[in-house]
C-alpha cells in the first residue's frame, strides 16, 4: 500500500529550526570568550587557533564529562552552572601539568532540543572560559530522539592548553620529605553524584528544594555548587618555582589521584585530621554508613587539589597562597616505600 504522508525531519523528533536557534544563541555566547589566537568564527567545519609566543610549546589536552550531576540540573531546572563545572574540571586536569588553557570545545547531546536550555548550559561554559582565559571555539549540538529521553541531555568537553617544555609539572622530582598541602573544594565538584543522589533522594527522602540547616542551603543548591578552578594558584606557585607536583582530586578521591603524581617507590602519608570535611560529606557518610575506605575513594571530602612542595620552600608557597586568599591545609609528607613499589596513599 503506498504511503501518502510526506515526512519531514521533525516527524522523527528532530527540529532543524530549533537547532538553528540554539546555534545562534551559542555563537553569541562563544564569541564573548574569543582570544587573539582564535582564527575562525563559530560555524566553520573546523575551528582554527593560532599558537604564537611560545619557544618550545608542549600541547596538553583533556576530555571529560559532568556525569550524573546533570540529573540534579534537570531535577532543579537550573542549567546555567553545569557548563562552568565542565570547563573548570577540564582546566584543572591540564593546569596540574603546567598548562595554560588555550581553547575549549563541547559536545551537547539531547533527546529533544530546547534552545533556551542549550543557551543556559553554554552560558556556563562561556563564563568558565572567560574566567580561565580560554576560548570556546566550537562544538557539537546533537538532537538524538530514541537515544535520550526528551528531558535528558549529556555534556562533554575537550580542552587544549600549552606549556613550555622546561616548565612542565610532572612530579618526577618529588622525593621523600616533600610536604603535601591541600586546597579546599567547593563541594562534590563533579564526582560521586550517583551515590550522593541515591543517599539524599532515595535513602534520606529529601527533595531538591529541602532546606538543611547543617548545609545552610537546599539540597539542590548544595549539589549544584560549581566545581572550582585551581588555575590561579597553580600558575602562581609554578611561576615562583616552588611546585613539584599537583593532583586534581576527582573520581577516586585522594586515594586514587594523589599517587598519580608520585614516582615509584614513594607513598603519600596523609593525616585525615588535618582538615575538616565539608558538612555535605559528613551528611553523606552518616546517611549511607559508608565504609571509610570507600568514602575516601568516592568523594573528595573537601580537598580538591593536592600540592607537593620541597620542605625548604613550603613557607614561601604558603605565603603565595595566603596572598591569593587561598585557604590551605598541611596534609602530610611524602615517604619512602620499597624500591619500585607502586605509589599509594597511607592515611594516619
């Protein structure tokens, strides 16, 4: 039997017109982040960036996502912070290696495209890029009905930065006796949300709008606190020549991330009483009766960055952090293990 209806793309759930509206709004936001290195406008097949002013540049890149924190954004109807989370997470991942962020690209996939939501998400990305001095030079917005439900979206980012070869921060010179200092997180950042949502919304039965005095805000507000950028303190410490290594505390917590900057045969001895976890972490631990080892591998527990300094330069490093208004904690020391042993964290 012949099919009489004429089908359009929108009949399959994809709106070209809504896509054009989203791209127009995104383009305006992206242009507010452009730096002198940007050579092409939004809408070209490939984004071009001119690398100049470097002697022996090393390009450093990273890709990441926001994870199930997206579920909290959807639950609260607030989408203007998620993009900033994404940018800051990616910036931190390359800043700990000494990189200056140059440009950022995003991937935004939805079940049904809403130009206003897309613009809100990208507004956060643009803000994050401006604050970190990098350019949002392109990306992809994909409407995929059947892959995502109409009210769902996913978000990923890709960042490229550069560092002078001689100024890379590798951690290779970290040695026994070096001092470990922690900088505070603003909250969960972008990790542990699957467990946090289960405990707070399912086990405890809270709603996003539930105000908790111990947090000083609603559950939704707490969970949407922006993953902060550590670019400024890392840059200042690196330029002063006092920094040996830096670990961004993301998935895996202090337990899994700190060893990534340690040479074989060394361990990080960390005193867990040297900082007080943020109230949200105490709430989660109590609600879920989470075993200590799992707790420390799931959440950052209030420490978003671990820095390694030689003992002789700790005072200068702390003065620099104080000058930046950065709170900090003396976490512990680097200690010797058996020769060739896998780096690890030892809690005391």
